[in-house]
């Protein structure tokens, strides 16, 4: 019997409990998942020269579950996929949304949130198209769009595929390793920002994605010793503007020396305003690592920059 010896990266063993590492191992021998040539052109465009992308209908990590873009981070990520594709091929992109992506969410304002996120991006690159349809799989979703006259493609992540992911016509992950920055609106007159600071965001819906409060304090003390003041954004911000206004948070991030945070919506937001090497990410050493976090680390984001010193 032929035995293959593989050198797996240390982080692979973090997933032993749910056998994810074993599935990744098997993928190395599955021809569907072998490295493929990346697309060098935009593919089929409509008569107006636009690219149509069908945002995934189904979850790639939960069996038989829809992908509803429940969190703000999901919406940032989806619009970012359109942005990077548009910039890479110099074409406008239309993102198509299924019915369940348009309602609900943490604050029951999902549709409003989509357009708030979209409003941060330069005009003419990405637009949203809404559909009163919930498909059972990607095939039926693309077929529905084709019937409506849209030659749309859906996508997959070749670098860190989900448990139930299968290859799709468009491989999107390689576009996400280098995200073109976007300009933030100049709102300096409305904010009282320090001279030298980092934006900070620790709150997360999952404890494993963040550090315990005492560790957060110790980490931030080390940044203060490095000469940075902390400007908190998101749910724990004391300034209502930096808690609730994405426009103002965007300006703060663009002016910050670093962003310090966790795998969250504001990590995805930071990708748009700072290079990866200036985005310091943290999680518990045996905590869950999403494909978003793994991709960020691949692209150069430091992990637990000061946590290892404690």
C-alpha cells in the first residue's frame, strides 16, 4: 500500500475535534479541489458591460442551511468580493441577493445595512439587485437568474473551502488576498481623534473569536507602551458616532496607525482602509479560525501580535 507523508501546518490540528483537518487532507487527493488556473478575464458580461455575480445561496459550513448574510461582516465581505472583481477586470459588478439576504439580521435592518455598506464604496463599481426568490441550491439559483436574463456566475473559495463547498465557475479567493483601498469621507471636523492611535474592536458574537477581558486589557497596555492611544469602534465604543456610523468609523480607520481587533465585521472593514500588515488580529490560541481569518493571515495580518508576550 502506498503511504503518503504530508507535512500539515500546526493550525490544521486545531480542527481535530470536528475532523475538519481530515477533510482538508482528503481534498489534497480530490481532483475537484486541485489548484486550478485563475481566471484572467471577466468572463461573460451583459450588453452594458456589467458582470453579474450570484451571491451564494447556501451555506458552505452548515448542511442544508441557506446563506443569509446575517452579520454585518457578511455584508462587508460580499460587497468587497464585487469591489475586488470590478477593480481586477475594470468592469462594473452586479451582486444578486436571494430573498433571505434582505430581511432580519441582528438589528432587523439588513436591507438598510446592505446599502449603508455599499455607500462606502466608490460609485460605479458595485450595485445590488434584489430577488424575491429563495433557491434550494446554487444550480437552481443560477438557473433562476438565467431565466430572468442574467448570465450570472456564483463562486467558491479555493484557498480555504468550507465543509460542504464544491467548486463553482468563479474562484473568488485569490482576488481577496490584495484588496484595493477605498477613500473615506473626510469627517475629521466631527471627530476628536488623537495624534497617534489605533482603532480597536474586541466584541464578538462568539467567545472563541476574542480574548478574555483581562487579556484584552493586557494587550492594550502593550500598545499604549508602544505609544498608541486606543480609539474603540463598534459595539463597545463610548462615542455614539464611532458605535453607530460606518462613515465615521471608516474615517477613523483610514487615519489610524493600526487596527487591533478580532474576526468580525470591523476586520472586514479594516481591509478596505489599511494594508493587511497593519491589521493586528487576535483570537484564543485554540479558537475557531474562519476562512476569513485564515485568508487574512495568508495575506499578512499578524495574529496575536502582543498576546504571545503575556
